[in-house]
C-alpha cells in the first residue's frame, strides 16, 4: 500500500508539447518491480501506474505501454532498436566523460551496462540541471533512432543516445540503456503488462468504487489477450478502450486482413491409439504435416479496385518479399468472387519437374528477399489447411468442418503453386497408422490431427491447443520431439576443428524469469560446411560478456559468448537431470536442472525468434513425459 501511495502523485512536466509525464515516474515503477518477484505485486504496481496515466492522456498511455514491453511498433512492422553494445559503450563514455576503455572495464566488473551508465552519471558533476525527460520524449527518440538509416546513421544514432543520456537523472540511465539493449530485465513479461492494462482499463471504465470481483478482472484480461492475438496493435486497442471501454473491445478490434494473426499451434501425441482416447469420440480429421514454413496469406481488394497481398511468417514477420511467386498467383487460386481472405498454409520447397515435395533444407536456401520473380530457382508450393477470414467475415469461431468447406468452395488448386493439405477423416487406429506412413513416404513430417465440429474445433490464435495434435513418425518410433534452442556460446575446437568452433552452448528460454538457461553442449550433427557457415554467421553476434539474463554455471562456461539471436532445432537421445545445467532448474529436482543426452543438430530455425525457443516448462514437461513412456 505504501508503494502504491508513492505512485499516487505524478508531477507533470510543463513542456512545449503540453503536460507530460516524466520518464522518471515510469523508472520508479520499474525499480519497484525489479525489487520483487511476486507476480501479483508486479501486476498491481504497473496497473496503478497505467490507471494514472490513463487519466492523463491516451497517447502517453500508448507510449508507456510500449516502453514497458520495449517495443516501438507492432512486430509485423519490423521496427527495432537493435543497438550494438559498442555503440552503447561509446555513448555512455561520451555522456559521462569517461574513456571508452574505462566504461568497458566497469562493464566487466558490474556486468550490466545500465548500472554502468547510472553510476557514471551519478558521479558526474554538471554545471546546470538538464531538462527532465518525459515518457513520450524517450519513446519518440527511440523511434527516431530505430528509423535512422543511411551512411552516417551510426553517428546520428549515437548522437541521439548521448542526448538522451545527458538528460537522465537518478535511476533513468539504468532503464534507458537496458531499453536500448532491448530488455528491461525486471521480470515484467508482456503477458503481465497485458493483464495490468486490462485491469486498469476496467477500473477506468467502471470507476474505482465499482463492485468488481476477480472474475470481472479475469474476463477483461482474457478479452484483451484474445484481441491482441487477432489484432496486435496496442495504440489502436488503446484508442478503442477510450472510445468504447474494455468490455467492448472485441466488437471493435477484429481480425483484419494485412494484420497478422498469432498462429494456432499443436500438442504432441505419441501414438495413434492415444488420439482416439484424447478426442473422446469427437470426429476429427488427419492432415499431412508438411515440412516447410508456416505462411499466412492475407489478401484484400479495396473499394477502388486496388489489391494488396501480404504473407506473414509464423513469427508475424512480413515474408512477402520471399514469396512473390505465391503473392502473384493469388488471382489464380482464389475464385473470382473472393474479395478478401486470410489463409493458413505451409509453404514447401517443390520439385516442379517431378511434382514432388522437396526437403526443408532446400526451402531454406531460397533467398529471403527475391527482387525479381525470374531469379527464383527454388519452386515453392503452398499447402492450405485453414481459412480464417473470407469476404469481410472472420471465420475463426466457426467449426473446422465449415471453414474447410469454405476453403474448398472458394479456392482452387494451381499446379506447382497451390494445393489443399491432403486430409482424411478417419476413425480407426490402423487407418491413422497407414496414413502416417503415407505422409512420410510423400516427404511430410507426419500428421496433424484436428477436431472437426463444435466449439472445440474453432481456430484458437496463439494457443498450443489440445484440439490440434501432431503425430510424427519419430515419436511413434520412440524418438522424442526436437527442441528449438538458442545458441549462446561456443567452445574452441581441438584437433580437426582447430580454427572453427568445436562445440556450442545451447539454452532454452524461461519467459517468466526472462532468462536463457543453458541446457547442453552440442558438437554433433554438423557437416564441415555447416561448421564454417555457423562460425561466420555467429561471429557477427559475438559479445564480450554473457548477458545478465543468461543462466550458465561455472562448469559449462563457453570460450565465446553470443547475443541470443539464433535458434537451432536439435534432437537428443533423451533428457536427463543434471547439476550443472540450468534448464528448468528446481522444477523437477530442487538441486538439478535438465540436460540433453547426445544432442544432434538438425537445422537452423530462421522462422523462430529467440524468445520462441522451447520454454523451460516445456523442457520439464518433456522430461516428465519421457518418464511416463519408459
Ligand atoms: P515444431 O514442432 O517444429 O516446433 P512449431 O512449434 O512451429 O513446430 P507445431 O505446433 O509443433 O509448431 O506444429 C505445427 C506446425 O506444423 C505449424 O506451425 C505449421 O508450420 C506446420 N504444419 C504443416 N502442416 C500443417 C497442417 N496440415 N496443419 C497445421 N500446421 C501444419
């Protein structure tokens, strides 16, 4: 209560732009959050602050929310700060009057550039007090930094950062620098920010004296999270909150072609006979699980006759530049009556001559940006498995059977470009087994099995759902699923591998603690060409010191550290408990984490951001599952 009372008095700054909320007020909330690990407490701090800001100004609220999640724009706009460590070190040196080497040394000692900047500022004598920073000033300058391009962009960016640092006082420099590093590291997950925003909005709408119970807050939170997965734009959602109230957002923020929907994901199923048990008599369909890249194709015809087609990756990145051949085939595979749609597909490398699926590796050698269709050497065919939106109507709440009917009625296969996912509505275990064999023969990974009717067959954006099961040949053969892990370090090679890296350190991600936890060392599965390519690519991400949010024990420390930038798919013989690896530490055994035995490199997952790596709770779940199956 004391802390909440502290939040009660924000003294606004008088600026040219009007009354502004000081950045320091937000930093004080960050500091309170950093001092606790209790989720409810964290939520209450941030909720109290949002509510106050909400009463002051809509735009400043939007900026506050974005600073809390260290984002400048929705993911699909691809606007990122991406400031390298060396630029920050130089800016801190310039703003604190220190030598660059001294800043580097302090960084070594303190392990956190934010703290280095804060201390450097505190020890600095200044003639006059700088003009205080406002939340909006910080946000708009961050955006300016991100959008600065061109020949002297590094100098311009450095200048802007130094300018911001010069105006910092108290604890501001710590959070400013951490934001520029892309992470606040205070344990404030985006999902908590969403919960706090929904709760504050409900209090704002109904009044603080209203009779609101936990169920009301939960409903508002779930509503906001649902909307976020279908309409991922905070400032537009905040606009709707002001206009119509949080209770009504789902009627105003609906699925919209050209805005990416968070994809629905599947749970693992280990055996065909478990499927029947799992679905308890509900009808289901089995589809081939294609091994390519998830592609969400959006299309809209405007009233003036112009058209727009955007293809998003699993990660909500705009991938249209990689698949211009698919975008230009839209008019061929959509029937003439179709004016808008969102299709869920898998784009697969395609052998045009033999009409066959090619490997995932072949697809990954397609260029990320194709300037001209004539330079395309690797053909791609899209296999459509779901239709989320058609002619102005969202379909995601409809049963899959109906969505599939609409898909088949309104689209048509186009040779070498577009097909429907092969599917069969089966009921017998033997038939599922045969269909699984067939999928593998046709170069697929296995089957996706989905409920067909009723509420349980609606499309659930962003959920790893029990209504979609994946059955891979490997699971049936007793081999586990693969893991997607982040490369955070490397060990020097010996013998044949001198000059290259001999092994790498991999980590899973814990979204609650916002940390990467070491899980295993990997040295097999690489061809010589792989080894060379990885070294060249990873060396661009080298950093001098481990990030403060890496959980790595002394015994597994690598020779070289990397930014958490690359995700690798890895297979292992099994998972074991380990006192030296930190993955899911304490979740299964108080003093042990989980590690992988005999890990083997499979491929780079270009389509996954590092935070989408296998989570520590998934690791714990995989460990437990394997105990059951043995
Ligand atoms: P992975 O198991 O490789 O980590 P993932 O986490 O990306 O996969 P999963 O939920 O495991 O996602 O599997 C679903 C993925 O399979 C989808 O993201 C999609 O790319 C791919 N896929 C291929 N065929 C289908 C299909 N018929 N229906 C749904 N997804 C399919």
